[in-house]
C-alpha cells in the first residue's frame, strides 16, 4: 500500500502538460494567457549553536550563515528558503550577506526564542502568522506569498525532538490530538488542522516543510500524508535514505562542535527534514528535488564544508499559470501571532510577587517543601517533584529562572514569558507561563511547571494530565 501511495502521488504531479507564454513578475505585474512558472523551495535547519563551546561563537554561526548564502547563490537563488533553529542572532548573521545577488529579504517576526523559523524570499510577502504548537517550545510559521505561479502559502516548522518529545495527555495535547499520540505527532496534526480550519484558496500552492524529527513511516509523517500532503522527495523518484552511505539522508552529524561540519567525509544517517506539498492539478514536481547541497561547500579559508549538522532539502515545482491564478488573492500583508493573548495592565507589586513565586519554585533549595509552597496543587505533585529533583541530581543546584516579560493579566492570573537557566546559561528560553492568585497568594500554575518537568520523559505524573 505504501508503494501504491507513492506512485499515485507521483502521477498527480507528473501527468500535467505545460504550455508556454509570457508571465508577470513576482512583484505583482499581471499578464494575460497561460504561462508556466517555476517555484524553487529550500529548507535548512541552520543550527543555532547554543550547545557549542562558548569560545566557538555558536560553532561559527556567522561563517556557517555565510556558507549557506553562498550555497543559495550557487543554486541560482531559490525563491523561497525556510530556516529552522533561527533567532535574532541568525537573522543578523544572514543580513550581513543580504540582499546580495539573490536580492533576498527576510520574513521574521522577532520572536525571542532561540529556536524559531524564518524565511528568505524574493517573492512578494503578504500575511505572516506564528502558531504555537503543543508543548512549551515549538511553533510553526505561516507565510503567504505572491508569485508568477499564483498564491503560495508556506508553513515552516521544527517539531519536538528527543529532548522535549513525550507521550500526550489531555492538557498538553488538545484536539485534534489524542493521548495515543506523542507531542511530536500532535504537532503535525495541529498543522494539518490549521489547513483544514483556515484553508488556503483552491488556487494556492501550499507547502509544509521543516525539520520534523520523524523518519519516513513514523506516525508524524503518516499524519501529514494521510491528510493528502505529498513528500516531494519520494514523489520525485528519489531513493530513501541509506544510513550506511549517508545518501539521501539529512541528519546525523555532530551538533555541538564543528568537527563534522568541517569534514567533507562526515555522513548523515537518517531523513527527518522534508518538503511536503498539497497536490495541485496544475503543478508538477521537477528537478532539482531532494537533498540540497549534499556535498557541502563551496568552502573558503574558514574550513567550513557544511553550514549545519542537518543537510538542507529542496523541491522544484512547475505550475501552469493562468491570468486567474496570477490574480488570485494573496492574504494581505500583516502579522499575527497565537503565541500570546492580549491582557490587562500589570502593576509593579504583582510583577514582584509573580517573579518571587517563579524564583522560589525553580531556584536551588534543599528544602523541597519550601519550593513547592509557590506551586499550584503542590500536594499532588510533591512525590513527582522530589523524584525529578533527585533524577537531575547536581544540576538542580545550578538551575535558576528568569522572567523575560509579562504578557497580560486576567482578574487572578498573569501570563509571562520565562526562561530556565543552568549555571547562568539559558537552556530553555521563551517559555509560556502563568501564575495564579489563590487565597491572596501568587502560585506558579500546574501547567507551567509540568511543561518543564515533563520534557523528554516517558511517564507523565497524573497531576500533570488533569
């Protein structure tokens, strides 16, 4: 059945004949008649490098960003480039080389996290929206673009990895997810659900891509293919990843040093990076489609061969485009975010009390009951709190918390963004959190604590599932 599905997907993209003609341009100039237009897409997890030695400057992020831009220029400037593990530092490193020959501009909302998505594009940009996914760390970035092929909508994302994936519960994984899912699979379902609840127009070329941290055939990938999305790598006729040789694989290199990124012989061992397309009868996949710049380079005096521990992936889509396609509505320019609701003004005394509650819970303290005194439903969480503290051992004495911003307030709640630090260095950043006033005292909510305490675990405390 799997082979039949791949063959059907291939047929959907290869049976279309294309006619020639004169087209409009990416800035919105329209032409009459039917033309062909090609959209080239690249996806790259560029490695934020926060796990690299401090002296390495994030494993030479500036040099790796420069190498990636050279790769894009050598590939004749693909029109859409999605980047994961991006942040404001990544954006600054890229801007040093932009717009450059490719005339790229960035699409980024300034989200404060270390691990977010941004786009480089030569196309006309319309609406952008960042969607928060299940769990505390992950988002998806949805961007609408105008092109000679008609409207294009991108959803770029980086789904949960082994460090934050875990079994679902009804608190963390609301519908359309189930408790049979992992958080990683739930996040894929949420993306599919977004396309169902807020679908692009029938003329829109819809692309879902990113570092999905799931191998072909796993439930996360099945959630996307069962929704009708097509894995472009397979639809183009490429073979599956061969771990023995590294051929057609996208991940596996060391991510906390430059050892593999400066070694042309280093190999990948799995395929977890994808570009998915919603089938569109007037479009077909053509070459190049598959692993992007698999051999690395072009190298320079810095010795870098690969821009990240991941290999990029690319897809090329050729579409028949009519005047109606080219004039179809692109979502108008603007930015939205579902990461935070609006709130009321927060007074300074409340800010101080909320900060104290977070600090008391997460700061080192040999007295677990004293820490628990500022946690909602502390009695139900006491045993699991102590067990988790013993599990992390000496690291518990190096942990601290930082309130990054106060986002809004209700009558008895305050929403914050906070970070967890280890020995003064941020290890979990831009986490959504909440404090609740109970009996006149501010407490960290159960959900806020649980989202941190259950990262990467196999068993969820019962109190965290209610």
